[in-house]
C-alpha cells in the first residue's frame, strides 16, 4: 500500500462520482447519506475561486491610482474607465482558465502540491494571455490594474485553496463530504488498505465493505471489514451496494482482461476505479508511469541521496540554522536567564545521541528537567507511558516549572541549531535516538539512520508525543526514503503550527 495516502506532497486516491445502482437487499445494502462528495467539493472550489478573484478585481480597481512606483520607473498610467468595464470579463476568463487547466477537479486535489501547481499555471497563463493580447490590440488597460489584479489574485487563490483544503479535511475527520468505497483483494490486502484509510480519516474515504475472491467463513476479514461479494461479480454487488469507488488491491482480479472489463462496467455506472500497487511508503515524486507495449510500467526512482542533493540539503541547513541563531538570539538569552533563576542549575543539557550511519554526537538542549533527572529515571521505569523504545510520561515529575513551558513550545530544542550548523543534525529529519534506543532496534527500524537526524520531522508535525512508536517509525522511514528540499520546507512551515498549538508536547 503506497504511503502516498498519508502525506502532503502525495496523490490522494481520488474524490469520486456517483453510482446509479439502487439499493437492494437489506443484509448488504449500504444507504447513501447526503449529496455526492465530488459535487460538493467542486462547488466549494468554484465558490472560493470566484470570491478570491472578485476581491482581487475590487482591490485592483481601488488601488490602481495609488501606483506611484510605476511613474518612478517612467511608466505612465491610464486611469480611464476601461479597467472597470473589462474587470468582469477578465475575472470570468480567469475562472475558465482554472477550469480548463484542471485546477477545479476534486479528483486531483486534497493533498500534495498538484492543486497549487495547476492554480499557479492557470493564473500565469491567464496573465500572459491578457498582457500579450492587450499589447497586440493596443488597448488602454491600466498597468497598475493589471499588476495588482493578477498579483493579489494569484496570492489569494493559493491562500484560499489552502484554507479550503484545511476546512474540507476537518469536515472529513468529522464524517462529512466522505466518499464511500469498497476494497477488493485478498483479505490481508483489504485490511491493509482499510487500515490506512481509517487512520488517515482526513482523506475522506469511508470503507463500507470488501470484495474478496475467497471470502472468510465469518463474512468479515480479521480487520472487521464486511465482505459483500466477489470482485469478479462487481455488477451484482453494485446492484445492492451504493458506493462512489472501488479500490482494487493485490489479489482482486486474476488477469488484465478482467480489469479492463471491470473498468468498462464501472465507467457505465459512474463509479471510480482505483488500483493500489504493491508499493509501500513510496512518494509520488519517485513514481513514473511509463506505458510499454500497453503495460503501465511503474518505475520507482532512487531516493534523493546522491551527492548534489545532499550538498543542497547541507547548504539549506547551514543557511537556515545560521539565520535562526541570529534571529532567535534574544529568545535564547531570555530562556537561559529563566532557567538560571528557576533552580540555579546549568542552562544547557548535553546528551549523547546517534546520528547518520550510527555516528555518536553530543546533542544540546536547554535543560528542562531537574539536575538529577537520570537518577530519578531509574525509579520511573514502571510509569512509562510511551511505546517501543521511547520513555514518555505526560506528568513527568523530573520536568521543572520553566521546563514545562519550554517543552510545550519546543524552546528547549533551540540549542540544537548549533548541532545543525556543525553538521551533526539537519533542520528536518528523523528524531535523533539515544544509544540505548538504537541497541533495541529490530528489523527495518535501523534504516532511520540513513539520513541525518533533524530538529523537526514528519512525526513532530503529525502528533509529536501523541503518536505511537509504530507510527513514529513509519513516518521516519518514509522520510528517509523520500526526502526532498520542497518537503523539508513544507515540514518547517507545519512545524510552526505544531509548536504554536503545543499539541502532543510533553
């Protein structure tokens, strides 16, 4: 099961159409609740785009006379009524461009950067078309109006899409705008897909049943998914089960001909067909589908751990940590003073950690615990609330009064910027483990050490200490295989939100 269902920067399975099959027998029929998610999502996107473009047009009309900077570079302004006359037409043209470029297709939105790329491409294309057209026909279009309209409009569109995405994801978590899906495959693969979709409820998929070629005697998989039919008899199942899509995992159908016939059948019923390859924790950026003799070959590119990318990441870390050390120096001085005044103990805490390729280094933090924390730990082992090899307590008695504030807002980790600048750590990466934790690693967990540990990472912005050990490992392994500079920048932005909210920090 591809991890692309889990992270931003990845493809969503799809937001799906409506089946025309009526409900049937009561034992396996799943009634539909509300209007189709596809229609609602597209309507929300069109409404948001219309509002943002309208705001940009009004702002451009109001501010076009305040563009003295244009005069300073020798550009004279035309302040006639022509911009007011063409503003509605330009707004409509922009909306049509968004539709034509696929920026309003719910099937390709919700996660990842594709949606923003389409919005940006459509906006730049519209601006270029209008600019070139105005020049060719020598119209009196105000330059100030043009710059403000497309400058503010493009920014508002991107911000609006981000806000809409967050609102829809929150609605999905609450059970609204969900697409109802069946999962086809062997019992194990049905459970694998269902587990991911249930865990990542923000994606908006509700698993209402399974299709298995070898249904279990109990009528349910081990994961509790009710088996409502056989994948080879999809038509019969859809006559009594109302769904938006069918997800086909391994073992669903025996050959390509069966897939083709099933695709034709689902197309006639307006039910989306989704195929999940047997690829685990591979980002979309590393997948390249290349048709070869009619076969959709999926090429998996190597992780970005070659020398040029590592050099770029190192430059990113040095510049970023250096700037942050400079900008946050007043904060670090205040934190140091608060620690000294609290219990007169040392300001910094130095701890041995394990970095890339198993190399040990001294990790720096502001001290947030009492001075004899290691000795007290021996008495608290039985109170461990963490999982796996991590020790966690929500009400850890070793944490000082100042330390609780520092931990809530991650201020205790600011000295790690020195580790980043020195090359022991990265701004973004897996959590730096203790040597005793590494000694307890089993199986694939050791793969976390293939990249530099980071001050923040996927697990920190996905729940921090509230995550289970298994989820922490899963996210760290995903990052080790799929990191990129773009993803690092996105994680840093999400870190700000996680730190301000203080969720999962203790």
